[in-house]
């Protein structure tokens, strides 16, 4: 098939949704003819050799600069007052529609794959198959933020945006011929909302050759790590929750304990945590593996989330013991006590971390189980096979 991938950011094997976009693009390119139309925040900073690599995977590639937005907060409020959340407008640009029109005028495409519901609202020719890759249930993220938020304005904002997003997200999924979800949990939710739609699971994964067990001698005693983009609110909420409610309990029991918060674009409330004894804020790093390698325990104390967490899969691949909240590890085929420890209340979460810091054999046991799980179920090669199978079934249904 000739497939056009439309992505809100340039696929890259480095972080977050870009990682999924990159590995699914590679899987598609192994069997189909692929073109790529992507937005990017700063096109001047894209390494030329990486552009060459993507060009080799694709028949056509076009990158459009995403406009900078200095009035985001104002536009968010105005959007809600008009009943159209700002997030639904951010990636819908006249330049992209013009590029799509020009591509379809020159080339034949059997299908368009939208990487995320944010970008899935462009005019396409009739009879083009639409595939929508849902990285998260976006409305669920907003409504969970509403449940956890204490600031009244932010609470109101997320309640309203969540409900507006829900109807828009359902409609964009309804218009797609195939919807990809990252877990069976989300597949069930969306299938209940759209009983007649084709909804399949294509899990998130990890590069097991790149994320692999490190020499145990590199592990620093009583060290904890959290990885993730620190401009992303669910991660910000997670580290603040851990810092205020769990960290004091851990330090009281293990005064030598240290905690590294590793991720780009830390928000001011995250940077303030650098003043807490034992806590280090790294900001953006070139390689998170270096920090995972030195950690005794990786944590995922998320209270807000949707989709599945790459940070857990990466820690598993490096054979690290993980303590997670229920939301942190939801959607993954994990068993508490076998692959990781799960706790939601501050005291229980702190106790789980303390127990692992004090029990190296338990850490190794969990690490081995986590590595075995990602090798069998969560390699990007396995996830790519799920996508290719979904495409194949779609082709057969059209015959």
C-alpha cells in the first residue's frame, strides 16, 4: 500500500510520542510505500543526517515549521469560551492542508495514518482509508487532571476541556476506518463509545537492544530515578506528589537516599524541588540510560495518565526494579509483585520504595521479570507486527 503518515512532530527514537511514531514508521516502511508529512517546532535544529535517515525510509518527506505560540494561555481560555479547545486547533494549519492537497494532486495514496487525534481533522479525497493512532485518550487525561487538581481555575479548565474534547475525540475516531489504541483497557473504552468501529490494539514498546541491562557495579546504593518530559503536567504532578508525600518518609528511614528527576523542560514547580535535600533536577539529558543504569529503583507515581508509560518499559528493559501507582502501570500486562510493586497511597508507595532499596535480591528478581516481559511482549518489533497485521486485515476486508 501507499500510506501517507501525518505527524504533529517529526518521528524520532528519543522521547515520548515521537518514539512510537518513529518505530511504527519503520515497521510500515518494511512492507509498504511510505510518505511522511510532519510538523516540527524548530526545523533549523533537525540534524541533517537524521533527515537523510528518514528520507531513506520514505518515498516523500515534507517537514513544516510549527508556529511558536506566545499567547497560549489566552488562546486556551478563548477556545474554551468558543467551545473549541485550543489543543484541537494547534496542529490544524492552512499550510498543512495546502501540503496535503499538493501531495494528493501528485501522488496516489491508499491510506492516511494520523499520529494522534490532534492532527486528524484535515480534508482528504474520498475513498482514502483513514487510520488514527490514539496515543492516549485525550479527554481522559483532562478529566483525570480535573479530579486531582486543587487550584480552582485549573480544575474548572480541565473539567470543561475534558468534556469538550470527549465529543471531538469520539467524532474523529468515528470518522477513521481503523483506530489504533495502546492497550486493551482503552480499546474497551472506545469500543463501548463506538460499537461499530474497527478498533485494534498496537501496544507501546521499547528498543530492547538499546535499553539493556547495565553492569551492576554502576548502580548507586539507595538511588531513585524518575524519567519523563518535565513540561508534561502528569509528570509534574507525579514528582510533586512524590516529593511532598513520599520523599520525606523515605529520607527519614534512609537518610542517604538520593532521587534524580530526569527530563527536559522542567517547569518552575519542578525546579523548586532542587532545594529539597537529596533531590537533583537534571533537565534535558542526552541519554536517559546513563541515569537508569545508576539507579537502584525507578518510580512512576503518576496520578494522571492515559495510554501506557514508556518510562516503565524502558526501566524494565534495563532490568530495573520499579515502583508504580495503579495509573502509572495501567494498560500494561504486568502483575503486581511479579514484575513491579504497585502502591497508590503515599505511605504504601514510600514503604515499597524503602523495601526495594533494602532488598537487593528482590530488586534483581523484579528486574529479571521485567526484562523477560518486554522481550516477549513489548519490543518495538512485536508492536510493529501488531500494526502490520491490522493493515493486512484492513486490506483483506477491502478485497
